[in-house]
C-alpha cells in the first residue's frame, strides 16, 4: 500500500476522495479537513502524480459506490482497475479525458447504461475489460478510434 501525501492538486484530491467514497462510503467527504494521506491506496506514483489505481475485491468488500466524473481529474492515469466490488452506476463521460490510459478494468461490477462515446478519445488504450456488468446498448462508433486496443473483454 502507498499513502498519498503532499503534492496533490485539489482536482486530484477530490477525485481520490470520490474513489475513497466508493470503498468507505459517503462519510469520507463529510470528514472535516480530509487528508488524503489517511487513505491507503495501492498506486504507483511518479512526480506526485497518480498513474495507476487498483481497487479489487482483495482490498475491499462488496460496496455500493458509484464512479464519479471527477475521475477526469486524474489525467496521468495509465492503468485504472476497479473490479469485483459490484460498484453500481454508469461509466462517466469524463473517463474520456484520461488520454494516457493504457488499460481499463471495470469488470465484475454492476455498472449500467451505455459505454460513453468519449471512450474513443483513449487512443493509447490497449485493454478494455468491462465484462460481467449490466451495460446496455451498442458500442459507440468512436470505439473504432482505439487503434491500439488489443484486448476487449
């Protein structure tokens, strides 16, 4: 586990708190003077930027949180995995702002709705794993922009 301390801008801190709320519940944001250093994350850091987030059943029990659009603030992410925790809600359109993403694993959750068309912005993406969700509809036409995509599951 890596503790995130210092050097994080407000947008990054907000996004991480939103992710913490998926794990710990909405009480996290209501804590006065929340310090992201008190939340343990399994992450790799480069120059104070979060580049990878892994949240799986191995780290947290089943939760009822949702993925928020603030995820778009984590622009240096290259790998993003929140799987096997049965998270609900939709995949936010802001995920398309994470232009450095190479892999997304949102498998084994309870995500619903359509895959956002902004997914086509992620031209560095090599892996997109969204199996075992309640997603509906067709893939957006923008998925054809993912020229580096090797694994779609």
